C-alpha cells in the first residue's frame, strides 16, 4: 500500500513538471536581445516560530533558521531549466557562462539558490564537460549587505525607515479583526504589518514543506495572504519610498545598451520584499505575496530598429509566465518611454538621499533645543530683573 502511495506521489510530481515555452521571436515581438530576471530565492526554513506552532520541533528542520531546504534547491534548479528552455537562443553553445551575469544578495539562501539556478540554466556542453558531474562553475556577483542598495531584503537607509514610520497605521475593521484572531491563535502579539508578514511566511514555508497547518488557518489564510500582499506594498506608497526602495534596481534593469553589453542574461537573486516592491513601484497589482522563485522578467526586443521592453511575471515554482501590461506604457513599451517612466524613480545619489533629510531633522532638533534654551534664559533673566525692580520699588 505504501509503495502505491509513493508511486502515485512520484507520478503526480512528474505530471506537474514542465518547462517554459521558448521565447517567440519575429513579428510584432521582434528579435530578443537581452533579458533581466529578478527572482526570489527558493524554499527556506522559518526564521522563527510562533509560540503555539505545532511544527516548531519538527525533525525536518535540519539546516538552520532561514537556510535553503532541499525543496528550495529543487525549485531553483527547475527555475534554471525553465529559463534555459525559454532563453536558449541567448546562450552560447559553449562557455555559456560568458553571456550570463548572476547577481545575488549576500545571504546563504540567495547565493545557494543562484548556484542551482545556474546549474539548471547552463549545464556543461562539449568542451565545458570537465568530469562526470553535469555542472560547470559560473560566477555569482555579490556585495556585503551593508553596502547593497539593490538586492538586500531591508535597505540600510535611515530616510526610508523614517518615511515608512510616517505612514498611518492600517486600522480598518478587517485588519483589526485579523490581528486579534492571529494573536489569539498563535500566542504571539500580531499588531503590525511586519509581524503579519513574518507569520504568513512561516505558515507558507510549513505548508510547502508538506506539514499540515492548524485548523484555525483555514478560517484566515486567504485573508492573511491578501493582507500580507498589501503590507509588502507599504514600501511603495509614495514616490520617495519607491525611489529609495526600488530606484537602484530599476536603474540596473533599465540601463540597456544594445552595442555595449557583454551579457545577454542578467539574473538577480533576492527576496520577497524586493520582488514585491519592484512590482509596486512599477504600478503592477500585487494580489498575493511573491512565492519562492517568483520572478519579474524584462525582455528587451527590437522591431524595425526600434527597441521595446516586455514585462513578464512568474508566480513561483508551479507558475507559468504571465505577460504584464506596464501601466502607462502597455505590453510592448518603447524603450524611450520606459526610461521616461522610471526616471522619477531613480535617485540621483541614493546614499545622499538616505542621509540628508535625517541630517536636516537632526539639525532641526538641535536648533529647536538651542532655541528652547535661549527662551529659558530670557525668561529667567526677565524674572530676575522683575524681582530686582520690585525690591527697588519697596525700598523707595
């Protein structure tokens, strides 16, 4: 009986496996020149568990908090194979690593995901085969998180967090009810967007790992999903927030130059916060949080010597590609129009923008404090003078 169950599970998983169709070239779509892919890492272990979590001590958690799981590696490899299936025309038949630039945030789960994605995207061929291992080394570019303003999950930008904290708290009746229920069920205070995101992520991780979620989740899970998506978009509610959160990444993926590019495929392995903010900054709707290996893809194509961009989205491991309509530009956005569209979102000097307003606030606080001291001194002086005048009057 157990063998039959395992066989059914194996057949079922094979049925779900598929590859993306090759990118169409010609006609109104034109010739494919270059592609930029911003994607979330694969399935990971929870960062932390809630107090009443029945799976907190499950033996399946073997790699440590936030670390990539076996499932996450499989997802990454499948994602790489999907990319190869669609964009093989952009790859060299030999030494394909020369045409791919892989970038990653500086975390183990994103770096490891990048490795398996590259393994699926550019398997060795001909002279690239160096052993019986069907894998070839490929470079992954990263920088320390403290200096990363492109792919890091939470940017090191004081101004960004100041602006986030100025946003009004979500206090509609649905959100309040959800927070109260989750606090009751989990034994943990859920009262903010970030605490909701953390809890939803933990439950989603456990669900994908094959663990049965508590019965109470059936009542609130879809609402949690919707509210988590809204919470992720808080970072894009104003132009200033979009510029600080997504501006550096937008600058990279829209810096297309036809005759001055070494790489045909640009990969950016990052986090759900970055993928969600990118979608929100460009004006796309986010109806659910970005899943593991979900991806925003920008294809640059040429028709009659005119360059345009096409945007695509994959919801995750089992998600096919969906063509996106870029707000204000359409499904085939002329490159010149795209640059005009994103220009307000690209900071002139991100580091300066992250610090100068905070400096002004600090300076303003110091000036207010100095002004208060001066006022206090004047009042004390006035009281002393008034007292002396009164004493002089009495003596007279």
